[in-house]
C-alpha cells in the first residue's frame, strides 16, 4: 500500500526507532511479517520469555504503529504496518532519489547525444 500522505511527527518517529532498537521486537516483526494474521500464541512459542514479556514487547510495537491487531473471537490476529517505516525512509531518501534521478537523466542525455 502506497500512501504519500502518511507522515510521522517527531514523537511518533522516536517511538518507531525505540521499538526497532530491540532485537526481540525486530524478530517479532519478522515473524509477524512472515505469517500475517498469526496470533499472540504463535509469538509465545517462538521466544524464550514469559507471556508478559512478549506482551510488553508487542505493546511497544503497537504503540509505535508497527503492528496492528484485529480481534477474532478470543484471539488477536497480528499484522505488520509498514507505513511508519515508509514514512521514515521517505523522510531521508526523497531528496537523494531526486538528486540521483537527475544525474541519471543527465547521463542518459549525454550518452544519447554522444557528448
């Protein structure tokens, strides 16, 4: 999903970086991304920590808007939300993308005109 209007304020950006600072939380994101719609119990079996520990890490990911959950009966289905990551990427890459796109167009023109 591409959403150019999705932006993060500084507090939200800090929350994303804080969430990504933990190896366990990055691994949780990888597991959820690899199995969209997995349930909390799936995460519990993948980590050697208490249920409370897993839920605390999951809460940090949800507060950073990196994970969204959907109730399905007694279970919570988990999904990765990539929009915060895309907003951070776009924040620093857009001007570089524009710069290099311009350089490539200049090179293309020089090649085509034989300069």
